[in-house]
C-alpha cells in the first residue's frame, strides 16, 4: 500500500462529505471568488517506521483543511463549518482508498486569523495508518 493513497482517501472522503465549499487542491491552480468561502486541503505525512518484522510499516500525520471566509463576516460560519467537518471525521473512524485505510486519531482547530482579505481557520485531523512494506510510500 502507499502513503499517497492516504492523501487520496482524505481528499475523496472530504469531497464525498459534501461540505459545500469550493476546494483548492494541492498543486492545482485555484483563484478564489471574492466574497465566497473556500477550503485548502493538504496532507502532511510523518516518517514511515517498521511495525513488525515481516511485512508492515506504520506512519502517521495530519490532514489539514484551511477554511477561508471573507474577512469582516465574523468567525461563527468558519467555526461552525469546522465542527461539521469534525462530526464527519470522528476520532476512531476510518478513511479508505483503494485498500489503504487510515484511522482518525485526533482533531484540532486553531484560532482564526485575518490574512490577505480572508478570515482563516486551520483544522487538522491526526491519523495513523499501517502500510504494506516494500511499496511506494
């Protein structure tokens, strides 16, 4: 299995969640529409470590969503959206893509901040996953 499939699992689960926000994906051009909230998605993986002696490794990391709302519109809409996303990805639940699963292990919401005309709230979902050894990570 591949750690890249973990990225795919999170992105696909987010799309399937139907959160009603345009998505700025990693390394794909995106121009936000003035006055319209959107979300930036990325996955930050940690090192891969041996899990057992024969065939499996383990990794962890975070799936990050940066919620961007127009500045000056208050914080409640962004914080409410963060809670909606957390409800869709409860601790202990799995995301899966093409046979690779990751278990949600934590949720965190950072304080909001105004930046470049947007009020941004960063949320993270920590995960753990076992990988088949000898495949791309």
